[in-house]
C-alpha cells in the first residue's frame, strides 16, 4: 500500500472513531411519521390451525392468500399444519375452503383483541418507569438523538432518579423510545466500556441505535440484532434483556472479557412503532412502493441469493422482497455496519419469533448446505442445550428449508455468505403457536433468561474453538458461496 493510501485509511478510521459509524444514506421522506391514525381493531379475528396439508391443498391456500388476501402466521407447506389468521369477514370463506378440502382445524384463539390483553398488561397497572431525564444530561456526541415524533410523553422518561433497571421494565413490551433510552442509560452508566450510537436513520427518520460493549484490547466480535419483523415483539424484548445481562450482571464478565459485543435491539424501528400505534400485526418496513402499498420484508431484502425463494415480487405481500436487494434504508444501515466490522465478527445472531427453532444457514435453498454445516450445527446445539436446561423450553436445530421453508434474502444467510462471518444463526423465539406473535409479556423474563444462557454458552464454546485455531481472530479461512 502506498504511504498516501495508508494515511487515507488511517484518517478514515480516525474519523469513524470520532464521529461514529459512517452514515451516508440519505433519508427518503420523514413527513409520514406525522400521520396519526386510529389503531386497527382485531376484535373477532381468529387464529385457526389446520391439520397437516396435502400436496394438493398447498396451491389452494397460496391462491387464497394472493387473490383474497387471507393472512397466515405460518406458511402453506405440505405435511405441515397451517396457522390462518382470519377476520370475521373472511371467516366463512376460509371455513368453506376447509370444508371443501375436508381439512379439520382447531381454533387457537377466538378473539385476537382479547389475546392482546394477556399480551400486554394495561399501562396503569404497571409502575411508572423511572429514568434519568435526558434533558438534564449533556449527551455524548455519539449518543442517539431522539426524534420529535416520539415526544408524546407516553414512554419518554419522567424527571427522576437514576436506576439501572426500572423494576417493571421487563414486565411489559416497551416502545422504541423506551428501549433507546434504556440502551443510552447503560452507556451513560458505563462510559469506559459501553457506547450507544446511531448506525443511521430509518425511512421515517428514526435513529437505529447500536450498543457496543468493549472492555479494552483487541478482541473478536459478536453481533446481535432484533426487531427485524415488526410484530415479533419478543425479539427486541429479549435482545434488550441480553444487553442488560451483559452490562449489569457481574457474572457476565468472562463474556465481555472474551468478546466485543455489538447489539442492535430494533432493526425495523418504523415497523415496530407502527405495531404499537396502528396495527399490532404489521410485519414489514414502512417505505411506500409505487403502487401505494407499504413496506418491504426486511428479512427478504438482503443481497445474497436475493429473491430466489420464499418471497414475493408483489408490493402488497407480507413477504415482498423489495424492488432490489438492499432497497430498504434499514437493511442498508445494518449491512453497512456489519461490513465495517466484518473482519472481527465471528458470530452473528438475529432474533425472530415464533416456533422455537435455531436456524442454521442456508435459508435460500433446500438442496444446499455450507461446507462447515456440521460445525455450525455443533455450536448451535451447544446453545440449544443451554437454553433447554434453563426452563425445559424445546428447540429444533436445522436449516430453514428443512424445518420451515426456503426463504432467500435473510440477514443470516447474507452475514455468512456475503460478509463472511463464520457462525451465523437465526433464532425463532417462543412460543410454538399457543399465542404466536401475541406472547404474553409475563414470558419476557423467562425467554430472556433462557436465551441469554444460550448466547453465553455459545460465546464460551466459540471462544474455545477460536483459541484452538492458529490465527483465531481472522476470517481468512471462511468459505463463501
Ligand atoms: Zn421474523
């Protein structure tokens, strides 16, 4: 490398250290966030679970989705039961089809609106969160700056005393702003080891925060994200729980001695807020496509075998892969950050829900496995065992095509195949369909605890594995597709 080029690289790195991660993506539009509409009611919506479908049934249900907009919480596949989420208006059509096909079904729940009361205890019954008032602090230059549309007062911190964790924080699903405040608080309380920065802004202009835990020295890194799919509330809750354990539990010291940790609690920040304010079961981002439909499935939008399977080219579909790979500013922000860190990252974990599965690459095609598939399964099994030992929650380990269905454009495939992170997994958290996306908030702590134990066991085993190698902290020996 010529001296000039070397200086340029050094200068750029210095710039990153001073101002944080590069943020070169322009926002498309911030005006939409001011629109306030009434929250969609799910009164009378039912979740039906069919008996396993036959080969002949599958196209009927896919057609029902495409033509009549019938919504599923699972995917129509042969030999698998199907979870159909139906409005009162569509119920007779769905029941008619089931009857014509001779398919039995159970009613998992009769009223989605009622289920939501179990999911989230009323705000009035939970104690008020106590946080240090942001306005009283001199924010670090690297802190996330909060967006004005969130200044509704509901989840903004009241003036008060500082506390590491408000006692009820993990008794409820928290809003975007509360989670950002929480992470910011962790950073303020641990300025020498924890930082909280923005990796860029969403389509609607919300900052996407990343928490970094680095206790010093050159270490390999672990990257964790949550909240890719808006309605999977247990994901940001679990990731926030893990963040708190890593920072505040003294027993986590070995984990932060071994690795630097990079944690993005909510990727799809716009969609996540939208599920709290407008539509509880929204899945996608909130970008607007040319035909007027909203959103792209961010976990079909990553640029590795993009759009090859398990996604849709229809902008109104829940699994719309977008007009091109990385069309979404949120996947761009995440992808750019991972690429910036890729040489030190050894493990990527992305959290989804539901079905209790530890998914191993590749997700894009049934017939293809990475060369080190057995090693990936070995480490995943260490995590699964630690998770199951905690409360007996059962998980399956395997590829998405083997356990669910092929789906291309997922972040876990991209993290391994394109970014070259050797170990990459997607976890489908609780439950197995009793509540589905509406998992009651009283399961947050248990889900957080068992999942943290899994992450801790995997990190420790990974560290041992890396130590055995001659050059433990380079990714040069990865194969990529
Ligand atoms: Zn998901």
